[in-house]
C-alpha cells in the first residue's frame, strides 16, 4: 500500500459524491394525477430489488412531482434516446407548476398497460411503477416503486443495452447541461485458473493504457491529415480515414446546449 495518493488526485467536497455517482441513463418520470399529466427528467434513480422488482427515484422535498406521485401512487420511468437531448434539458428547466409541459412541447405519448401515467414516444425503454413507499432521506425523499410492466425497443435493449445506431442509444446525464451516449461495449477478460491474478491483471492494465495512448496518437494524426486536406481545398471523406481497429469518434459525448439550468426534480 502506498502512503500518498497519486499527484492527479484532488480532494473534493463531500457534496461532490452525488455528481461522481452520476452517469447512468437519464429517465423522464411521467405522472397522471387528477386529470393532468406531468413529466420531469431525473438522474437519481436506481434498482433496489430483483424480487420483487423495486426501483427508487429520489426527489427533492420541494418538488411538484413528488406531490403528484404521492397523490396518484404511480409513475413511469421513460428512458429517452439521443434525439431527445434538447427536449430533456428543456423539461428539466421548468416546473410543472409553471407550465403544462405536454402542451408546451407537444410530446407524443402512448397508453401504459397497468397505470394511468402516459408513456413517451421517442424513448427506448419504459418501466411502469406502482408506488410502494416514500422514505425521507435528508433533503430528498425516495419514491419506491414496484415495477408492474417493462417495455423495451428491441433495437436498443436485449439482455443489456445493445449500442446500435446512435439514435437507438440512451442518454446519460453528466451534470449541468452536458450529456453523453455510450460509444462501445468493452469486454473484460478474467485470469485463467492457473494464472497469477495480480500479474495477469497488472499486465492487462498496462496493455489497456498502451492501446489508449496509441489510439490517441493515431487519432491526432488522422485529424491533422483532415485539416491539411481541408486547408488545401480538397473534399475529405471522413469515413475513409477511420481505422476500424480504433473506437469511432463519439460526437455525442459531452454535448453542450447552452447555459446550465438545474434539472427540475
């Protein structure tokens, strides 16, 4: 064990824990209460149990949607795809107490099978939930839902996320107004029974770092080649310059879409 952390390690405030644990698919929570529909994006959601299938959504105690979930005792989690990027940010910038988000955005929906809350078009997975319990934790409350129906677009999800065409991938919330989309699946390899785990894993860490550095250098060379061709006035076919042995450029990572309003919970 080393005594001091690496030079690149910085001490952060305890409140940074919430941001560090972000990165999963953002969800649009839909509700239906007293004849009105509402929708809000959330990043603080998680599975809680496999049997029974329970999920949790953490909402700030002041949020309008918390009242709607308590009253209706149901909600749906809709997992938006990449094309809904700007819509997700818009929905998180306003409260359902201020505007009718469905009227303002003309969101298209379809009927759920077990609950009254609508399901949203343009998403890639949907989880219908009946409210089991609401538990207070600090300044948030955890809405625990029993999953009573689950639906998924076969182009996006099998037994896991499939990472097909960009428009079929889920959005991942990074914080503020930045999002990402998964780029590629990476398969991990385990040491064989007769191999020394510490030596084999150390070798594979070094191997991954070398591959990453090599990919970065080759990518920079290709981009420099593109710039020179453009400066010379030549037409560039980017597809011909892509090396299939390297991960493709992911232009959806960290998309900036304006000032960073706080996501409404």
